[in-house]
């Protein structure tokens, strides 16, 4: 049988239509498309795709079930390894992970593993099947943060009968999944459905609880929790420290996206304000920059992304970059802001300097160097900094015996998430700094296994 060289295309909404609202861009595979895509799999005996999956999904087996039309069987395979398949199928960088290892990808396009995962999860969720609650084992664990690492850790522990309480600082569970990723990439109903599935397993969610302020880690232990997992993420934004950053209209991508995604400031009658600028400059080249730019576009702004390297070095997913271009986002490559100019306290333009690339830096990418005398201005009444984030210092400052790196990340033992504090484990962005959803989930899953072993030994 001949193999189709390219993936079956993901159906998407027209660019002009979707750029005017916050509805989901990708429409998902039909059953017919899913089966056809699954039939492209070579079913390699050594399963290289599995080595690229941080949570270890048995990818060839689930794809084989899809090819046979056994979609519920495929879901069972995925769910045995992943607590959030409908989320991961939408936002994971499969091209650098499972699909990046696909043997078919050596000669042709790899199998659309992420698209198939999304299809299987959505098909299952449409049936509204509630998971069976395991028999309680009598042990209690606290999870700090309801982002990807916290949800993955909670899910694994709940499946083993642990009484898990997840403490979330915000008013809705989901962490970065609800405040950081736009509705058009990840509908919040999807996140809510995954959270409800964990609640059905017995996980308790307590929102509006800031660990380190409302309660401390010490108080969690005093309340009877036998172990604590810290998955509080990395929500502290970074700025450039250039002149003009204190002007009105300059804000972090974190604040901008939180106002839109969590508080739904784009909706008519929303109580949360958001700047509806005429011209917006977004500084950065990662997925967060793409998200911020595409949100600003949907608010009616003319948007320019300023990035100091070339498109080849853009860290954002290729799909997100393509979608941004289709929606009319402008890209100013090989440039970096040096000053934000204002009038009457408000931003009016950004002065940028041209860059050139030289030898690679520590990241392995070509290092950008300024070209003197190359300054130029971009008009902008809104400037969004999407330059990455670091962990909030609140937990480390209120928890004795917790070792951290100079930059703020919690130090853990590889593969287990064990910290320097007895009974405390950590994972996700609180350990690594801003990374991907699936890597955070992998850390949460590994920590859950280590917590189970710890409690069985000392509990």
C-alpha cells in the first residue's frame, strides 16, 4: 500500500473570519480523516515516537486502534498515560517531541499524532463518560497549583486512591491553561472538562488559596497532608529595562493574556478592562508572543511582532506562526526595542535597532548583535513584552529548607521531583522556568510516582 507523503490537513476556519473573534481556529479531524491519518503509521517495533513523549503514551497502539475505528479503545490507551489528552492534542509542540521522532518523518511528513490525540479525546468527551473513582488508600497529598504539572500529579495520585487537594491561587482551576492560552487555541470548556474528570476521580479543588500567604507549606503538613507537590508555575514576567517601560500602554504578555483569557475582557460588558489599541507592538518570538499578538489583532489592533533573530530561529510553533501571518500579523525580524517613546504619559512609538547574527550563543542559536546607527520607529500605543517568565518567589520565601537556583527555580532530584525539604516535591515551570505543557505534565507524573513510593515507605 502506498503511503500519503503529507499529513491530512487539519480543517481550520478562514483567516478573515477567525481573526475577528475568539472561536477555536482548528476544527479537528473527522472520523474519516482520523482513520486515514492513522493508516499512515508504520508501526515501528522500536516505537521511537514514544521516546519523544514526556508522559510515555503508547502511541503506535493508540494509533492502531484509531485505524481500526476503535476510538474508545484508543482513548483508554492514551488515558492510561496522560491526564489531559484533549489539552495536549491542541497545544503540545508535537513537531519537536513525538512527531519529531516519527520514522515516517525521515522521508515524508510525520504522522499527525497530536491531531489524532485531539480527535480521540474529543470523541470520548462528547460521550460524557465519568471515570470510576478508585478505592481510597487513606493517604492525603496536597498539590500547589492547578496548571499542567499539578493536574498531572493529582490525576496520577487519585488513580492510586490518594485523597488529593489541589490549591489554586486564582478563582478558576487550570493554571496557565486558563490564564495563558487563548480561547481560539484552547477553549476553556475543554480545560473545565478535564478538571471535572479529575474531580470525578476524587480530586478536591480549592481556589483563591495562595500558598505562601493564605496557607504555608508548613501549615499543609500540620493539617495532615503527608506530602506536598509544588507546581506553582512561573508567572513572574520579565521586562527589558529600557527607557519608557513605565508608560501607560506598556504591559507584560502575562497581564494582557490573563485579562483576556481568564477574565474574558474581550466580551461585551466585561468588568475587566483591557487596552484596545490602534497599533500594538509585541516583543518576543515564542508561543506567548504569538498568542498576545493574535489576541491584540482580535481586539481590532494593527499588530507588529518584533524579534531580534530571523524567522528560522523563532521558538514559536511553526503552526502558530503560520496562523499569525494568515491573520495579518506583521513581523519585524532582526530588530530589538531600545526605547519606548511617550506623550502625556502614554506610549506612542517604539524605537528599535537593527540586528545582525553572529556565532551561536549558549542556546545554540545565532547570537544577535546590534547594528549601530540603524534605529527606526514603529508607531504603537500598546507595547506587550513577551520575554519569558520566572517563578514567583512567594513559596520559596515562606518555606524553610527549600533550595532554589539563583534565578528562582526550585532545585529537585532528576526524575523524581524531590526537593531539599522532606516530603516536598516540585515540577513544571516552578522548577524549569517557562516550558511546555507536556514537559510540565511529565514532571508531575514522575513526581506522583515518587510521592507514592515515599508515602509507602514513610507513611
